[in-house]
C-alpha cells in the first residue's frame, strides 16, 4: 500500500508541518511539495487533494491513539493507575508530535465536516476508556458511585484538551507529559476540603441515572 511507503510518510509529515505553520485553509499543495522536497505532481500519486491529506492525518491519529491508549490502560492494575496511564499516554503522544498536536487542536473544530468520522471514532474510544475506568474504580471503591459519568467524561476530556492547548499557546515551554500526575490528583481528590464538602447536598440518584442514560 502507498501508505506504507517512505515517500507517503515524507509527504504527510511535510504537510502537517505546513498546516501547523500556516493553517490548513492557507496552505497549498505547492507549499507542501516544497516542504517535502518533491514535485507538485508527486503529491497526487499519494493523495487526492489537500483535503485528503488532512483526512488521512486524522485517520492515522485515530489508529495510533486507539492502540496506544488501550495499551496504556490495560497496563494499569487499579482504576487510578489506568487513569494516570491514559492521561500520560495522551499528553506524551502530543508532546512527541508537536506539529500534529497543533494541527489536531487547531483544525478539529474548523474542519469538522471534513474530518467528522475519525473524530467521532476517537471521541467514542475515549468515552469508552473512561467509562471502563470509572466502572472499575466504583467497584474498587476508589471512585464515587454517585457520579454523573457523562460529566466525568467531559471533565477529563476537557481538562486534558485545555492543558494541551495551553502547552501549544505558551510555545511548548514546559514538559507536557509531566502534567499527568497533577491532573489525576485533581480528578481523584478534587479541589474541595472535607469542611467545604459539608455544605454540598447530594444529588438524587434518579437524576444521576437519567443523565448517565443519555451520555
């Protein structure tokens, strides 16, 4: 397959670098060809057009992310271990591919219609992983049993996403993967103290089940 050739990888890597610097909409096939050190026509031997390059990048990311995240989670014995492994794998992957991180974080919403299928697959995978972790943690007694699981998914995904965005916008000036431990501590321990929690009224279980049923 062409996807397994060195030339394909050379062009895809160059394209992601160009997209990261210029933005997808402002990038051209000629700029990608120049970055890759090939003729313009060579691009079309491997990709239909610029859109196809972006779609294939997202498909590649979906495959890598799914395999790496499940492998990381399966290596953890407890739910807390699994959560740490998941978040560390997520941050370490994006740190190892900064141009891919910039494109993924910057273009996902802008090009949603173009890349919606791989994004849906990746989002479902992430939700499934977190659901499994929460289920195991509730059985272990390390994660509360009265949680809005749908809200937990959004909380974890949103927090990790924001940490990555901050890393990108501050010029990647710190160790992104090192943020995994404080994030997990925050998720598991929260920001409140026992004294503060005294004023929080528990939510009726029926409402929790209703919300979880639609997420």
